[in-house]
C-alpha cells in the first residue's frame, strides 16, 4: 500500500533552499509512543523545499494471514493521521509517501530506503527481546549492518534542533565522510561539537609494565597531545573537502582518552549530556556479521542519546 500527502505551504519553505539539506528520507515507525519522537525529530531536520519523506510501517511476517488485512487497514489509518500532523511542520511542497509492507522489518526498511533513493534512514530503537538482541541486535542494528545508508536512531524527545552534539572519530580515511554527513544534519549556525577519540599505547602490557605511575601518566599525556594534533589536522582536511566556510565551522571540544572506544564514548556521552552522537561503522560479513557486532552496535545499546551511524563511502556508492 502506498499513499501520499503534500504540504500546501508553510513559512519554513523560505529557508529550505540552502545547500546540503535533505531531499529524501526514509522514516520507519512502529506506531508505538516512540514514533512521536521520531516524527518530531524529522520535522526539525534540515529538509529541502520539495523534500520527499517515505513514512514506512512494516507488519510482522509472523502475523497470521487472516489478521493481516485488518492490521493493514488499521496501519493505514494510523499512518495517515501521523502524516496529517507532520506535514504541517514541513517545508513548502514537502511530500509524504505512506508505505505499508509485510515481512522482515530490517530487510523491508533497507529495501524501501533504496527504492526511495533516500539519503538518510530515521528510526527508533525498541527494547526487543533480550536474548535475540544479544546475538542478532535490535532492528536498528540489523538495518545498520544490512544497509549502505546513514541511519539516525532517535531516542530523545525532539523539542529543538540538536545543541549538544558529539562525533567519535578514528584516525582513518572514513573520517571525512562522517564529518561531512554530520554537517548536513547540523546546519549553520552550528553548535559546539565534542570530538571523541580513544587511543591505545602499543605494548603497554609489556614494554611499559615497569613504568612508575608518573611515567605512565606522562606517556599517556604525550600520546594524547600528539593524537590531538592529528585529530585537528584530520578535521581541517575534512572541512576543506566539504568546502565549509570559516564562519560555518563548529567550535570543537576535544575529548581524547586512553581506553577502549566503547568505554570512552559511553563515558563522554554521559558526562557531556550529549543529545546526538555521530560515528562511523565498519561492516562485517559471514559469522562475524552475525556475532561479533561493531563498536557502533555496542554503543547504540548503551547510550541514551540519539545516534547517527554513517557507513563508509565505498559501501554507499
């Protein structure tokens, strides 16, 4: 089932021609209370004039066939009601496509996003079944693993644009893509952004085992300072590639620590009261795809803020 709702006018459209704004989003809702948060956040994203939003609900394939027709009828009514409320907040001439599918949720979300040529998937993260989540992850995690598009996972009430953002970066060639996409989600004037990085010291368990506490602290500080310079250079390169004007560059706040990435990110998000965490992910295949998980997946389970996961450019090409 597919239907559409079009906005006939709103003052927000005057600002919607700015470059970098989104033209197509896939918004997955399960019609639980979290859906209100998802739609409220969508309304506060930088959307282009004429933007197309595909509002998707997936009916579980485990539902008996005899109940599906009634479920589809109820879902159509619920989606139409959500769309009527959402369209009032969207840019001029925005379009909402209502889509109902039956099947495996993550698979249907990715398929519909690809069909809609979406630039971003927006969804929530439910609790799910504990044992199933341990091995396979939540629906959001499975979408991230299966798909090639950035995914914004909403948890917090969306009362305003993001104002306490953080980005977790590695010193690798994925950083420019992650920074560039974050800048699309955070249009000017941009808030201060915390830059989180976890570093390691090679052979810390052997070569440095005899160091005193003061020597170890000095070693950590030296590595942290060197890493800070490398992160600063990486950010400068990323901004240059994204062709960001000097006035539109965020103020960076570095949070560089020695520990595992999972712990460093989790502690920083909590300490900084972050409302949006941006990070990249590396894709696994085979058995690793199912059981090893990713830093992004682990962080997604543990932090309480919204999370934007950006895959490598190669997988989005």
